[in-house]
């Protein structure tokens, strides 16, 4: 083959282990409240967990990864360069022998279970990059890239281990109306469950995992044109498309499949009167599962239907250097999103600025939402955009002034309303599509002033940083659930802050 080559070959091997700690986060019981219930503590449902009263859960989950890659940079001539390669990866998700010692032995098995392999992925991921010098002088360059990236299983199949934390969530009858669990007689129908539920050790299988589970991956396509307008300025236009495929998680086949097949029963009869929109008073179009699937549990970890996500982003960037003392850089981007949005996992912590989760993976829990709304679909389309400008100027006496201005559009959102659905429990639904609302846009201005001095063999620089100079207090997260706390602010943008620093270089 003509041209020059630069080959690279690599090999990786590792085993990830995840062992679960104490049950201090939730304990063996968790209560679920429904503010519309109108009884003691508003307790509507209850979940019992397989954690020990004291000590650690014995699950020992493993993910063994072996990978091999080959890469070549092929310079065909002075204008065309190809980057070619592939990565072969093998992932084996399994667990080791473990002890089961749950608090609620009447609901979960006790004893020793033997290790087992849950699934194995063998994947071949191609890479292709192209760089072409249009002018032959390096002033206008076209770049293109394609790559496939497989998801890391990590601990996403952990509920398939019978020794992992299992739980069963039931309707809570609470006959004595004290809001506390007083025994199995207070449990109604099963709402949902995860892991090994049942006292038989022989039946300890964990949540069923499809041994032929399809490997989840993302394809990325990108292209850009970079043009040097002058000796000190350049312009770049780029496009990136990402495609998420074969998303998987834990879901109830007995109920999800009839809903996907259009076999649900619309509300509006004596069994299921239609709920009402708490804001407009209009009747909501909601469905329940058919009678044959009501209260039936067939939990499985498998590829979730129609869970693909497509993301298209365009970006325009400009860079200009005015001599040695002034530098300016700016860019803006716009993204179109087509994805599976979920109403059951909105983040309510102050460190999250977009609380709506997508797909099935939520903090490694890999649970897939069961949507009963007939008005708001699983898949939704939305957009976001942003821009930034960075500038730096050096005044006489080596005084530097830098400014960074960032603008980010707000995130799309919709009210989340919880509905009691016969045969399925109390589940959340969106009241409208998320593209009907958007949180506040955020503009942040950060500034730095610095002065350098020569000190001995080195150089010392004093710096003053001012973050959020104009003290913007935009909301970055608020409560989406209907009720008395709806739209309550969870977090606002951090206030103006100053920092003084010294840097010594020698």
C-alpha cells in the first residue's frame, strides 16, 4: 500500500467487582406516600427489601472485560489522511457464590447460592477517520469520523444475582391506620418487584436476564469544515450525530407488552374512572393493562422496545488573535433530541440542572418506565442550544484581563402527576409533552484580572477571579411533581463569588 503508516496495537483486560454495603440508606422497609390518599401519613404503597438487619449484603457481582484494538494512521498523500481501526471487546457479566441473610425471610430466601454467568457480549467496533486538505495549503480542511462505542455492563445486571438487594412493592392496606407496617396481613397486591422474591432457596434466580441480551451501543458520525480566514483567524462548522441503540433494563413483560401492542383498556368505566388534570380540571386519557395482566409480575432484564435515542448537533466556532495581546474565541451550538423520556426518575437534588432522565439507566438501576398515558408518548422530541465567548487582553505592565461569557438554554419539562392505576399501582405520567415548557435560560459572566512579576529564577502571578459577575440567580432545578410542592425551587445558580490566587512558575 502506498503512503506512510503509523500502526498501533493494544490489549486491555480487567475485572470489575461490585459488592454492596450496609442497608443504612433505606433499611429493610420503604414507605411510599400519596398526598391524594387522605389517610394517616398518606402511605399508599410499601416496599420490603432483602437487606440484613445488620451487616452487608453478600452479593459479589463481576464484569470481566477483555479488549484488543488495532489502529493505523495512513497518510496517502500530502492532502489525504485516513485513520482506520477496530476494537474487539468481550464482556462477561457473572456473580460468585454468596450468602443470603435477609431480614424478611418469609419474603426472600436464606442460604448459599452458587455463582453463575448472566450474559456475554462479543463486540467488534470499527473506527474510521478522514482528513482532507481542500486547498493543499492547510487553509481549508474537511474532517469526517465514524465510530461505534459499546456500553459497559458494569453493575447494570446486578439484580440478576439472587444475592443482590431484592425488593417487593405492595399496596399497603394499613387496616389500623397507623401508617406503619405491622405484618404481612397489611399487604395487598404486588405493584412491582426486583430480584429474588419468594422464600424458596431452590427458586432463587434473581431478576431473569435474557442470556442473548443484545449489546447496547452508540454510533457517532461527525463532519467538520475548518477554514483559515486569515493568518490569525479561523472558522469551523461541524455536525455530530449520535445514535443510542439497544438500551436495556428491568421491565415487566406481562404489562409492558400489552401496552405496546395497544391492548390496554382506556379509563372511563366503573373499574377505572378517568383521573382529572389538577391544573385544568380536564379529564386525562389514561389506560390500564388488560385484566389478564393486572397485578401480574414477569420482570426481566432485556432490550427495551423503541428505546433508541437520536441526537443531532450543529456548531459554529470562530477564533481570532489580534497580535500578541488580544485573543477572542466564540462558539454556538444547537441540538435536536429524539429520545425515550421517563416520568418516574426526575432528579430532586441541588446538583442536577436537568432533572429528566432518558432511557432505562438511572444511576445504574436500569429500570424502564411503564407509561400509561394515552396523550403523552414514551418518545419525545426536544431541543437545546448554547453559546460561549472567551476573550483575553494584555494591557501594558503585563496586566491581563480575561472574560468568559456563557449562555445556555433552559431544559424542557412537563408536570409529573401520579395516578392510581388498577392492576399496576400508583404510577407517574407526564401531563403534556416536555417541549411545551422550558426552564430559565442561564447567562454567566466570569472575569479574571492578573498581574505577573519576575521573582528570582521564576515568575509569580497574582490573580483575582470573579465568578457569576452579575449575580444571576436563575433556577436550575425545581419540583416537577404536582401537589403542594410543585415548582418549589430545589436549586438556583450559585451566587457571585471571588477568589484570590497566586501562581509561581520556575
